[in-house]
C-alpha cells in the first residue's frame, strides 16, 4: 500500500450469496448464509492493521446481497478504526455504488480499493467458458465509473476448456488489456470448487488445474506492466489446486508469495519443468 509493506486484515462476512451465481468455476454461494456478524466484526477491530479487505460471496455493493443499512454500519466501524485503506469486491453492474462508499469515507481520508472479477478480457471465454454474465466492455464501463478510486482486476489462470498454452496466453493478454485501467492485477489460478462444472470436468478427466510453472510464466511475463501484480493461490499442492512435483511446489509457492510484494522475476529450475514444457508445446 503506497509502496509500503503493511498489515492487512482479511474479513469474510456472511451474506445471502452472489446474485449471479452461475460462473462455471465458483461455488462460494454454496457456503453463503446470513448471520449477525457485527459483534464479531467489531471485536476484530482490536487487532493492529492498516488495511482491511472485505470479502463476501459476491458483491459488497449489491444491496440485495448486503443491505445498505448493514453496509453503512460496517463502514462506520471502519471509520472509527481509522484504517488507511478499505478493499471491497463487486461485479461491474454495481460499480457506480462505489461512489457513495468513497464519499462516505472521504472525510476520514480512507482510500477505497474496488476489486472486480474480470477473469479474462476475451468475450468468448467470458461467455462460453466461464459464463461470467458480462462482457469486457461492461468491465471497461465500470472501470471508468470508478475513476479516482483504486481499482483492482482479478484474472483467472486457466478457465475451463483452455489448454495450458492457451491459458497462459489468455492471462497475459488480459493483463495487458487492463493494465492502463487498474492499479492492481491479481492472478487467480483455478482451484476445483465442489458442485461446479469445473469439478465435473475434473472428475471425468477433462480438466486439471494449471501447473505452478504456468503461473510463474504469467507472472514473469507481466511484471513489466504498470499495475502491481499479485497472486495468492489457494489449495497449493493439493489435488484440487495448482502444483508441480513434490520437490519444487513448496519452494515456488514461497517465491510466488514474495513476488506479490516485490514483483521481482521468479527463477527456479526443477526436472518437472521439462514435462510442463512438453505439455505447453503440445498443439
């Protein structure tokens, strides 16, 4: 944050779930629920942090998912804590609501970061491979509406129906397409969520999560872009997440974590890299 390493508090709040809830790789809404989380949320404020990142099962700015009165109570608690930056997530169709949040925080000098899950700048992939429910133009319009705020784009590494090579090229191209629109790009390698189309493809042998080498390739090829590039993979080394061989998965996971802070090129060699290269080069 502001070129400084600071402590961030990550909070997942219970909501009724994403109003779209049709993406082929996501099942967060299955775990969604409504509950009175404010007492626990207030208790979290006793911790020492400079930034708070709030995650829901969909969009913080969707009043159907998170009613405005509850949203304002959350903001009041954050204002009282006097954090320096708040990060929230939304789908593009709710982006204009961020102006209300920004204005609400302005007098306390709290920076608002708005993150949107674009996944890919390719409309064919968005519509047919992910079923995202919006187009790249919708994302561009939302980014324009967020002018003056800090913007973050989530990009997927290896949507379903793409080869390893196609996944790498799509992630790099998508980052290049949004580089002038956002301040942060977060690459999210696919992990297998239960009860999704991706899980069905995986169980039938028609999909596997990306190699960690592919993630490293994407990060190294985009490190020259102006946004900060980050990557925090989940389920690393597990059957449902990204992995290489047993020898290098842990080492590369640590290097990916360091990359998110310094955007320095990741270098490493392992015998499993040859297998990855053969797969990438297979037409």
